[in-house]
C-alpha cells in the first residue's frame, strides 16, 4: 500500500494546529495574540484553551490506540499509518507533559515569591 499524500498532509496540519494550541495554552506568543483565536473571535480563556488542547491530545491517543488495535487484529496492513498515528500521539503527550511542567514551575515560583 502506498502512503496517501493528502492524508499525510492532514495529519501534519493537525500536528501543527495542536502545537499552536499548546503554545497558546503555555502563553508562548502566537499569531493570534492574547484573548483571540486564529479566527479573530474572543477566546474562552486559559482554562478553555488548556481543556481544548488536552481534548485534542486525548483524541489523538484514542485514535492511536484504535488504529494500533486494528493493525493487531489484521484489519489494516498500513504499518506506516499506524506508526505515524502512534508518533503523533506520543509527540502530543510529550508536548502536554512539557506544558504541565512549565505550569508547575510557574506555580511554584509564584508561591515562593515574598509578599
């Protein structure tokens, strides 16, 4: 089986969108700026951005598990798609873990500030 280029580009776009969402959640500057999304509408805030990013990571993890199980059952033979989905889920999880670590560090720094 050959790799479908449009599917590969869709996965790449999903990864880039997730990266942007995680950067916005972490407070790292993006093209949208503070309080706005890419569409120019007002964002729900930090909590909503974080919730959306975690939802996307969870969905990628679920898709990765589903495609891996389908491969193990013999329902699909496209090992490239399986490995790509697993790597995508792994990268999303690692990015989420790094955001969590940065948030914890920021929280500790704030709590240790003299008043």
